[in-house]
C-alpha cells in the first residue's frame, strides 16, 4: 500500500499501519524518504515490522539525512522477513523534517490479507435497507460487491462500489431500495486486482413495510421516493401532489417498486401525496422546507 507525503509534527516519531499474514511467507518491504525542508537536525529513517506483542521482528536498511541536504533527493530503504501467520504493523521511523513515499509490502499470492472491515451493519429505513461498513485497511482492493439473499442459500449481487482513495475507516454505504418483506441476508464480496475474493460475515435486516406504498423522506430535499409494494405490473399506479388549498401541483404514473418525484421546483410548504395502487387511494403528508 502506498503512503505519500506524510509529515510528522514531533521531532522524532513514527507512522504505522497494521496488516495480516495468513500463511508462513517471505515478505519484502520498502519505502522512500526525503527531506521536507532544509535546516533543522539531521535524522535517520527506516522501516520496521512489529508483531502483535510490539516486538521488532524485521528491520530495513537505514538512511541518514544531514541538516542541509538536497530536498529533491529521495533515498530508498528495503528489507525482508520470513513471517508466521499473524497480525503485524508496518512502521516508518522518521523526523518532522522528512517525507515518506512509495511504501510497499509484498508477499506470495493469498498470504497477505488485502482488506479488513472494522464494521458492517444494516438498518431498515422507509421500506429500504441501508447497509454501512468501515474498512480498517485496504490494499489493492478493486471493488466491493453487495450480495443479498432472501432464503439464506442463494446470494445475488445487488450493487457494486469502488473503493475510495481516502484513508482507512472511510464509511461506505449502499441503499437496497427493493428488499422483500421479512428477513433479508446481506454480505460483502471483496475483490482485489488479482481477482482474489474474500467475503464478510452475513448480517440480517428485517423489512416490516407491509403497507401497499411508502413515501419518503419528509422533509423532502428535492426528490421524493415512492415505493409501491404488492401491486401487479398491469395496475394503474399513480401519485398526485396536492397543496393545502386543494390545488393539484403534480401527477405522475408509477410502476411497482421504486419511483421518484422531482419536487425541486415546488415551493416550500405542506403538501399531501395521494397514491393509487390500482385498488385504493392512500394519502401521505409531506413537508418541503
């Protein structure tokens, strides 16, 4: 995983990131350092591998910088180690006058864990299921695929998300807009650029929206969502937006499932949305701020 241009404020310190080795393997590691500014003290930079008991198990070559060394000069350090399965830390030792860049940790295919989740959870929201997860670290992750199952045996991909370039622990989210009523099972399939796949734990969400239609959100921030449930494809579904003096503001034919109404040009106020699902009418009060 590359780490680019990170500065320390302390006179001497370190930066580190954890990683997991899944099988006994020869691990190679390297990184580059330079001066951030001319002046200050001289310093030494190197990389260490730390095990779960905080012991140094491997150390790279070291580079020394003088107080007035050329800022454009980059120096590389490297090392290797035979590591048993376990959790380790990749630690830069550096000075607040230093930059670090091009840090790499390499091992045999399948031995390095390339992604670890900090959390993965689901919550029902207005007849949909919002899935959220945090990554503790990511190394060459190509995509997250969200998989869904209603029966617990067959999972189907319902969406894909590319990883961010932000630091680890950045939150991800995905909205499943058309879950079946009752219990739904979700998992993440994580794929790296070598097309290796890992799966998260399976989590459960209960969808309890038994009404024929759901209207959300309120207050409305431009777009109103109408979820028509239990309606057949031939039904004459529709939505009509009416103001508080009975004037019709907008009408739209709807399809079974998720529909959207664009209310961005509608004035602020309280309105009633009348939904017809082919059998009966339902009225929902909404607020546009």
